[in-house]
C-alpha cells in the first residue's frame, strides 16, 4: 500500500508542529540551566552568552535540595515497592478467583480515580492528626503518612493493568504448578510473576512517576524536614529574587531519572495499556 | 504484614486425611486474604476520608472546631446554601470557578484528543526516525509535573520569558508585552500548559489501540478506493472506539480535578480567569479555615462528576448494545 502525497504532507505538518511544541520547554529548561543569573534576568535569549555549570553547583546550597531529594527518593521508592506488592496480590486474587465482592471491589477501586483530591485531602489530614493524638502514630509531617497516601494513588491503575496481564497468562500453567504440589503463593511467585514481568515493571514505573510528581498532598502532609522535591523546588523564589537558572537546573536534574526510566520501559507501558484496554 | 508470613503456610500443605477441611476453607479464604491489604488501604486513604468529607459538609467546621473537629455542631444544609448562594461573593466565585473549569476541561480534553490522534496516525506507518518522534512526544508525560510547569512559568514571565520574546520582540504580533500569569490571559496559559502535559497520554493510548487494528482492514478498504481520510473515519475511528470510551472519561476526570497545574503555575493566589475548581476549593478551605463549606463544595463537585460519568456511561453502553443488536 503506497503512501499518498497528501499523507506525507499531513505527517510532516503534524510532526513539525508537535516537535516545536514539545521541544520548546525542554530547550528552555536545558539552556537556561546553563546560563549565568544575569543573563536570565536581562531578558530571554536563545543562546547563553557563556555556558556555565555553576547553577548545577549552586542549586544544592540555595535550598536544601539534597534533603528534598532524599525525602522524595525514600517516599517514592517505598510507595512504589508497597504499591506493586499490594496491587500484585489483589490482581492475582481478582484474576484467578471468582469470590464474593469481586465485582464491587473492582468498581470501588476504579471509581476512587474520579474523586477530587481536595475532597479527601481535608478529612485525611484531620484523620491523620487524630490517629497521631489517639494512637501516637505520627502521620502528618512524617514520611510514613505520605508513603501510605501515595501508594494508594497508583493502586487502582496498577490493579487494573495487572489483572489484564494476569488474565493473559494461561491457567494451564497454574494447574501444572498445582499438580506439582505448589501452593497459591508459590504459583504467584514462580509462575505468574515471571510471566507478567513487563506488566509489573510498567506498573512500578507508573507508581514511581505518580509519587515523584505529586504536589497537593506533599504540600499539606510534610514539614520542612520531610518536604519533597515537588514542594521544595518552589523555594528558589525568594522575596527579592527568583533563581531561575538554578530552579531549572534542579528541575532538569530531578527529571532525568524519571524520564530515562520511563523511556526505557515505554514499550512495556504501551503493551500494558493494551492489555487493560482490550478487556 | 500477614502477606509476608503466608508463603510458609501454603507452600507446605498439610498431609493426611484430616487436613482436607481446613485446606478447603483456607483455599476459600485465600483470595480474601491477599486482597485485604488493598482493601484496607483503600478504606484508610479513600473510603473513610470520603465518608468523613461527606459528614464534614454537614457540620460547622470553622477554625474554632478544627482541633476538636469531631464535636463540630451539625448545621444541616447550611454549608451547601453558603456555597451556592449567588447573592454572596462565595457563591459567585464558585460559579465563576465552575465555568472556568468547564471551559478549561473542554479545551484541554478536546485538543489533547486531537493532537494525540494526529500524532498517532502520523506515526502509524513505519518510516525513518519514527522512534525518535515517538520518544520525544512521550517526554512531557514522563516529566514530573512540577518540573514542566515551573519551566512554563518561566517561559510565561512577562519580561524574561520566551513567549513574549517571540511574540513581541521577534514576530511583532503583539505590541506591549502582556502578562500571561495574571489577568485574563491566565486562562490561555493554563490551558496550553495542561495540553502540553496531557496530549502525550492520548497519543500513548491511541498508539496502543492502533497496534490492535489488523493491517488487512486498511488493505481491503484501499482496494475499495477509500481515501486516507475515509479510511480514518471508517476503519481507524471505529476500531479505536473502546480505547476512546475509557480514555475520554479518564481524561475528563483528571482534567476537571486538576489541582497541580494551577497550583504550580500561579502559586497560591490564582487569577480569576484561571481559577480551576480544585484549587478554588483548596483556597476556600484553607484561607478561611472553613472546612465545612469547603467539604460542601467538594461534595457538589463529586456529585457533578458522578452525574456526568453516569450519563456518559449510560449513552456509550447504550450505543454499544444498539450496535450489537
């Protein structure tokens, strides 16, 4: 099937337009992070007058970026790990058993996606405060509160995607495991998990991105010591000055790990989406 | 962490004749056991706070009662009356915020859909450099939200931003350098930034959907002399219907509830033209410390989203059933 000229023109126009749209902020972020502050403040220029890596050095001392980075890393990794574990178990149950409440469970989990975050932000905050005063478990201002909160954010999508993946694994494999005398969890660990590895990885990436980029709950549930990057990066603007070159250097630095991870796994991600959408 | 201790129990199945009943009951319990962590967490973080939020919308939860919020006095529908009373600034601002959000959602979802579709169709056939474009287009989706919105905030600065540099200095389209983050232009700004972030998701979903369309369908329609546009209408679009159905609803809900984009773009004082509803409710609650009215607004928002979703699902399901019959 040959491509017509019209199609070629359409493709060229779409690709040029979207490339400009997508690349402009990336270009601005990268070049500004290499400009001296005076350069940035004297008006926009396409090219730095001098290329400097000073902003990447200074950004660590203008705000306690290292601390925010560690907080983000701990919270995000823990939330990702637990989210994947909890979602895997739940998805295994949903995929392999027809138990009472299976349908309602899936509906409830998925519909929590639609709830406005603000609706449960205030109650969650008050509940966390109460748990603290009643049971002495500090959840506000600690990383634990944020970890529990974040891990539930990626849970619905993770369960949805993994059920699709698990459904695609033939039950004969489970049966073969049973014949060999393996228990349910052994079957999950030895048969289902290896076969669904791309899906698990994709879910982990999604959970990581969700937690790494969350702003609203981070701004309410953290204090100076536990602040994450999402809130911390806003501190580069002071009363008198905005350190734009450092802010964008920091933005670039905290983006790279996530973007690289996502791009490496994008094929899994697309495959996972298809597995879920086919149902 | 019961789930961590469970493997040993199940990997060593008890042997002997009298072990059968407990095994059966355990097998029956097993799915409940492994689903329990998910249920507990959903309860703690979503369901219970949701129910509490619903209750909060009926009590007077002002700053006097925040510390002992369980004792806040019941006021019935008073919070709702305050929220929607158009004779007061509170009600007028909520209505303004709602209308801004409706316009914002329609534009962001519609244009993201269009751009995502155009890109997916343009990248449908293999050609040299396809992988590069595919990767590039996914970057906005992968970037942490605050990193990209902070960059846009810099780009939209009046005196030092690239947007005014291009529009005023280089192209001369505009005379005086306008403000983009305050005043009426704030609406355009937040729409563009949200589209920049959202359209790659549509692109991703469409790419996933296009992979499942068999090439023979295109070959057959080409033999019948169908133009590319006709092929798109008669093959691509119908085959993408299931993807479209879920995606449009999900995007609608995300965009309508978007808090982070205006919060990072505008800071704590949002311009009236960019006063998106989640952010509005947040400010209404935390500025006046009236969580009761804030909760009432949240519940109204939820009811609205629920109603739209149900109507949407009703019609899409109904259409599906009709086309099957």
